[in-house]
C-alpha cells in the first residue's frame, strides 16, 4: 500500500492488521496452531446443513437469526432480546468498539476526557483488540497481567495507577489467550463492579474451563459476555458468535449490524448444534483429557507448561529458543504458534489435537531433543 496515496485515510496507512495463524499449503501437516477443535461437528449438524443446501440458497437468511437467538436464550435462561448474533464473535467485538467508544480525534476536538475514547485490555491477550481499537481511531490502554498471567485484583489495579476504571470499553479474555489461564467468576465480578464503562467478558474458550461468567451479563447493565461456535463446537468454517447482555446494549449494537450478517447455513448449523449438546460435551472431555496428558508428557521432556483451561497450552521449550522450535517442529510437519510479543516470545502456543496428533508432537519433540 502506497503511503502517499491521497485516496486512503492516514489512519489506514498506520494500521497493523491482525495476523491469523498459518493456513497450511503442504499436505500432511499436523495443524496445532489455530485452536480449532480436532473433532468434526455432530452428525446431526452435518445432516442439517446438507439438508439445507437446496433452493433456499437463492434467498436471504433471517436477518436477525431469530430462531437461533431463541434457542440461545433458552440455553442461557434469558430472552431473545438479550442476544445478538454475529459473523463470529469477532464481529460482535468490533460492534462493541464502534458502539461504545468515541474516536479519540472527536474528543480532542471537543476537549473531552479521553476515557470515552479508550479501549482497555490486559496483556498478553487476544491480539485482535488493538487492531479493533486502531481501526476505530480509539485510544488504547493496556495493563500487564501478573507474571503467571493471573488477573490483578481491583486493589492491585488501583495501586498500579494505570488501569482506567472509567474506560469506555474493557475487554477481559476469560479463560485467557494465549496464556490459557482460567479466571473465577468471583474475581471477574469484582472487576465488573469497579468499571464504569462497558465490560466485555470474552469467553471463546469457556467450554474447556472450570467456570463461566454468563450470569454476569444478566446481573449487570454494563456487562456483555461473548461466545463463539468456533472453538468448542467445530464451526470455524461457518463463523457464528454472539453476545449475551441487557436489551439496551444489545439494541444499540443491532442498529450497526449488517443487515444479513450471519449466513443461513451458519444459522442452521449453530441451531442444530444446540440440539446435540451431549455430543459436544463428550468432545470437551476428550480435549481436556488430551490437554492434561500432553502437558504431563511435555513437562517430562523439560517444557515449562502453564496451567490451561482452554483447548491449547502455552509452553516454554528447553534447549532452543521458542522461535527455533517453531521451525524445527514445522520441519517435522507440525504447525504450532509463536508470538513475538515480549511477554510470550519464550513460549509456544500449542492447540490440543487428537490423542494421535498429541503423540506425534511428543515423538517430534523427542527427536528434536
């Protein structure tokens, strides 16, 4: 992109786009780099999607995903007006930035407090948050997690002085990525109570965790909980996510939502998923069991594996730098993820695959060592 192109906003020239995990172009690679579920969707879901591949493809889908929202409302014990569905949870996260945060240029012009333009989040965390803030022209406020990636308490945040309790929008990834650590509902509630602006609890990995905080979205008027069908429910390909929250916040976001933002097959697949939760809960247990087994095996081989309540682990490898391990494993046809951020550059993020894929990873590690 030419930096001097007058047709393009200066803000866009300065953006650093979100970088997704590598999509393999070589056959035979074991893909443990993008936190996908290693198991396919339920046969009932596949049958529902196949049955819908008919003359309906010429029609627009339901614009509000009404049937899916009603099923989600039943699952969460709320009403359909408490739910907004998006093109993956990434879309609803982006809507939150657009809906609740003023661009900082506007506030500077009006000489207003910058808190109304602030997107706040802990670090390390989901690397999409700064991209969403920058795209909107918002101010960013990042605060470090503790050394073990646990949450600072409200008292610690106050003592630290950097955390903004008036920030327009605060993202908390729970369980956290890329660290994998789970947070209790009690500690999340304390942070929600202390915040004046909107709080989004991003629960993309919650089905692999010990607790969930969905009830906080109904307890507090300024809290939204984000969920996705990608990680636990094997529907990355369909891109379906949602917010749970109070009707006033949901209605505000709905004003900005694209008219037909969730494709029809995705709506059908997600609704069928909710009809077969027993199938998926069995898969959650498989992933958790493999996660614990892999963590033990890598620990025996000298890795420092952090506690995880997700479908991935963050592990510090021995002998070589993590970035070297990334290539050494790739040479053995295994993809994992490495991040250059200083807080995590010594670690590899490894998705939990099938038991066979985990065993192949362990064999590769032994060979490298």
